[in-house]
C-alpha cells in the first residue's frame, strides 16, 4: 500500500468540540440578525394619471345582465373572463368581458366588450367592441389595469390551420383616448 500524498489533517475528523463551535457560531449569527432588521416598508403604488378612483358606492356592471351582440345560433353566449376598472377617467368603473359562443367543438372566437352603466345606476350596456368575434381570434392573458385593457390574442395564419390549434400569437392594448378606444401594441410585446 502506498502512503497518501496528502498528510492526514486533524480537522477532517469531527469531534464534539467541532459541533459545539458550529452551534455557538450559528446561535451568534441568529442573535445578531435579530438586532439588525430592515425598517417598515413605505412604498406605495402610484396611480395612473388618467384614472380616478371610483366612489365607494359605485359597482362595476355585471356581465350576466347584458345581452351581447353575438350570434350564437342554438347555443348561448358565455362570459369566459371579466375584469373591471375606470377606463375613461370619469370615476365610474367599467367592466370588460371576453365572451364567446358555448361551442361543443373547436376553439370558438372571442369578442371583447366594454360595459358601463349610466350615472343614474341604470342597467348595464355594451358601449364598445374591442375585438369582434368575426376576426376569428381567441383571447388569453387578459387584464384591466392602469386605465388600459391588455390581452394576448391567438389566431390562425391561414384557413388550412385546424380551428383547435391557433398558430399566431400577438399582444394588444386598448386605451380610452379622445372619446374612443385606441388599439396599440404594448411596449415590449412580441408576436409569433
């Protein structure tokens, strides 16, 4: 047997004194860390300049009470997603609904509608169509925030692509400007 090229070191064998030293060091670090704590968080989310907060007694319109401009034949329209926020800066929340026909097969196209109610608290109604189901597009990753509506749109590059499997993806953003919703591409968005 050949002797080792590295001499045997005393600290390679653990002894009770090693465990005691380790436990003491860990306890010391924990005791010191309790003395040095960060201060209380004071950050606040800034509000969007064109968004006013709604009065406490104003509720967003409910999509269930609305008849959507969607032809579904023998099946009914289904609200797939919804989100609310003050989109036009008047202090009253609007509801944005993603709606499609309750089709038993394929991927039915979505419509995106903006709902509001009058200041008198009347019945909710559709005031804008952001995405028409006739476009043949479906919606994913949908949100309303900072006075804008954002969505990821899934579509088809040709009529040869099966309706189950969208192969085109794009991002869209709608914002109320000068009395109408204007569609744009969000910053940093990529299309496939």
